[in-house]
């Protein structure tokens, strides 16, 4: 399988970043730059590596909890610790459900306030 390569302009467009951000990713080791053997001024990037970076960047953007969601998370952890101390076994799935319920309740309250 041959890796699809994008030139600098294509990579910038694909990631939706400016040249300085693209090369910052290179400096940080998040992506590799490949130089053309026939023209040292040409740089290329492997699309698959850009896809991995996009997933990483999007994941960071998606998983930045708001302060209220962090409070819900801490509440769920406190409930979990309390119940564990009382001999109740709580799984990660249980905690996820508690957090989802708390977040949903909080959003309903916010909608009621803003209505």
C-alpha cells in the first residue's frame, strides 16, 4: 500500500491550519515532514499521519469538559468512593451512567432557567 502524500498547501487546507501551526506540529513531533528527493524545497506529509493528528486534535476539542460537567464528574467519583467504602461494587459503566444522568439533569435545569 502506498501512503497518500499531501504537499504543504494541501496539508494546511486538510487540517484547517496556517503554515506556522503546521510546522509547530512538526516541531512538537506530532507529525513528520518528508522532503522531496528531487527538490529540497518541497515538503510532503502523509495523509494517514494527518488523519491521526486530526483525530487527536478533535478529541482534545471534544473532551474539554465545562466547569459544571467537571462538578458532575467529581460528584460521581465521590458517590463511587462512598459506595465502595460501604462495600458496594461500582463499575466504570455505572460511573459513566451516573455522569450522563447528572449532565442531562444539569442541561435540563439550564434550559428551564433560560426559557
